[in-house]
């Protein structure tokens, strides 16, 4: 028994020592690598800067391509070239971006990143996808599409974002059609990807807002709203009348973001929808559209059985010109729910300063601030 304990201590000590030596060697190697990298950095960065500064005026020469290709074959020099190239892609747009993509292809940088896609380390694959997206080479479309089925959040996000940056219409559509309902990405992430697409957005929206998958369809309806192009407004308004709750909500949000008040009446009708989430979003969107036709319906919605609907209706009501005039009628009414929510909004999100300002610009008697205070005092008794 004592020998087992002794052997265990010895083995454990050896493992600790090996780990310590590994960390020391790793640290020394990083120090050596960074020192060499700094030595190359200035000369390679200057050489690349000189080439890129003239890309709009003349083509890169065969000699320059050969020199940069040699750098790519050298591990540390390649890192310097890649970091500098990615810096250019982040900061330069327009015609020069296409020339940078061609340069990355010719010197072998794209091929180097493609090789990383066969690694077993998911993080390295995801990082390679990100870099390929930044480079925007259409040569990588098929390898990226092959990765779309991998159930790994980081990879899936970076594959889709890379395809968005590359901007190939058909490849982007195909990628989303290959997704299933078990998408490991949040709605916010997917909307961000859709918003980032650099190709023909109208074409993509037209293909994906009608897709069978309700979740994906809703993503692109919302993204179309973020794009704020009313070309698709009529098609998006079609979803206001369907039964699917998610698409209906997405359509309202899209039309609200577009600011197209041609659809105020259909949205007003949704204040009576059987689903409270739909009623709540309708109340919020009517505030965005700023139509005085919504004042009376929003006043009625203050009596909704759901607090969230009442809250959105109150916020929207006071945001529309003339809506605050309705507060007098609401506080004279019998509905306690309506009174409580409108007073709460006036005291918080609307702001008491604006109530005082309202009193200064109107000659109504009593003052709005006075009847609000009176109601609050009576409620607290």
C-alpha cells in the first residue's frame, strides 16, 4: 500500500514537472516567435502598403506576387501578411476591395485559409470561415456550403456571415434553405447575418420571405424592414392577414421600420387579434407609423386585458401628435387599468418635463399635470 502511494506521488510529480516544462517552453517559443514577427512586421507592412496604395492606378506585377507568395509559405511572415491584408479588407471598400480579393487569391492566402477548413479544431475552422468571409473570394463558396450542416454554433454563424459578405445571391439562398428548424443560432444573430448580405438584397428577400420554414421566413421579413426599402412593402403586408403569428409579427415590425403608413388600417385591425403578442406589437408599431387614425383605437387598447398591450398602446398614444389630448378623457373614464398605465407612462418614459411643457402650450383647464397629480393622490389614499 505504501509503495502504491509512493509511486502515485512520483507519477504525479513527474506530470506536474512535465506540465511546467511545457508551459516554460511554450512561453519561450511565443517570445521567440513574437520577436521574429516584430522583425518582419515593418518591412512586410511597408511593402504591402506600397502595393495597395497603387492598386487603383496599376496592376500588381508578377514579381510582387512571387515575393508575397514566398511570404505565405513562411509561417511567421504569413501571419504578418494575413493580419495586414485583413486590416485592408476591414478598412477599404469599393473597387479596391475587389482588387484586394484578387490579390489574396493570387498569393495563396485563400488556399491557406481553405486548408484550415479540414482541421479537427472547430474554433480554427470557424476562424478560417471568418477570414474567408472578410476576403470575399467566390472561390470558397462550395467549401463553405459543405460546412453548413455542422451542428456547431460558432462554425454555422461564421459560415453564414462569410456567405453574406461574399454576396453571392444563389449561394446565400441555398445556405438558408439547407438550415433546419433546429438552428442553434438566435433570431438576433440570424437577422444580423441577413442584414449584412452584400448582394442583391431584394432578390434574396423575395426568395426567402416565402420559404416554407416559418422561422427563416420571419427572419427575412424582419431584415427587409431593417433595409427600409418599400419595394417589398406590398408583399410583406400580405403576411398581416395570414394565421401564422410569427410571420404576422415580423410583417408588422418590418412595415413599422419602413415607416410606410399605407398599412395603418390593417395594423389597427390587429389590435383585436386573439393573440396578445400580435396585439402588443400592433400597438407598438402604430406608434412608429405616427398616424392620427390610430389615436382612438390605441385609446381603446388601453383597456386590453394584457399589461404589455396596454403599455405599448400608452407609449404609442402619447408619441402621436394629438394623442396626449386623450389623457383627459382617459382619466375621466371608469377604466382603472387604462388610467394606471397612462399615468405611469407620463411619469416615466414620456417624462414629467414634457407634461409641464404641454401645459404651457395649451390653455386647457385644469392643467394636465394637475389632474394627473390629483389621480395619483386619490389612488394612494
